[in-house]
C-alpha cells in the first residue's frame, strides 16, 4: 500500500470532518469514494460496521471513527471542553437533526419540535463559536441543518453562527474537502 486509504462519502458530515482534518494537515491518502448502498468488499472486510469514514493506515491499523481520524492526522487530543461540545453535537444535536431532516424514517415525529430542540444547540453555539479542530468537528452538521431549510435558517438571529458557517463554507479547505470523486471500484 503506497498511501493510507480513506473510504469516504462526500455528503456524510462525519466523513467531512475527517476530510477537513486531512486537508488542513496535508495528510496524504488514497481517497476511495463510497456509495453507501454499494459498499466495497475491501471496506467491509476491514470495517464490518460499514460506515464511513474508514482510514486504513500503512501498518494495517484501521481507524473507524471520524474524531479518531482527526486526532490521528492532527495529533489532536480533545480537551474536556472540546469533548463536551462534540458530545452535544454528536448526541443531542444529531438526534434532533436526523428527526428534523428525515421525519419519515421515524414514527410519530414532529419535525418542527426537533428543529426547535436542535436550535437550542445552535443558540449556545452562537454565544461561543468554536475554532480550529473543534470548528471542523461541528460545522458539517450545522451545514446539514442549515441546508434543510435555508430560508428559515437564514432568517434566524444567529449572527455569529451565520458568519462562522459562511467562513467555513467559503474556505479553500472546504472546497478541496468537497471535491467530487467517482465511486471507487477495485481495478
């Protein structure tokens, strides 16, 4: 293996956070774009849970979690405060985001209720915008929330979040992170 292999899916916010760390550190990988309904056999062999991102290092080590990939490529260890933000994002916010964005996947879901619950996290975020690695760990999820109903999102009084999100979305690193790749297939 010439380079570490990254299995990724362009629109997945977990994969985005890993790719942002990879881009920011110029960590070289062989990028393998995955279509989730057609997962490659090799990816399933090294990571049977079948989620992205998955990073296979040259020594055979497999890293299956986006935050662990971020920590590995950036030599970053979460502080207690950073861990709290990430936990709120990945647990509390993501729970409500999924039910707001995909209400048909759940029984008896009031998507507006979940939008309001997710908004609590964004209001807290507006008061204390993260930077650096922590920003990369959170903003792909806020992007997903914002894009679900952009008109509504843009009408909210979250000045700091709007500026922070736009800064991330317009960054050169994010543009590189969002490069479109064809579905990877073994030769």
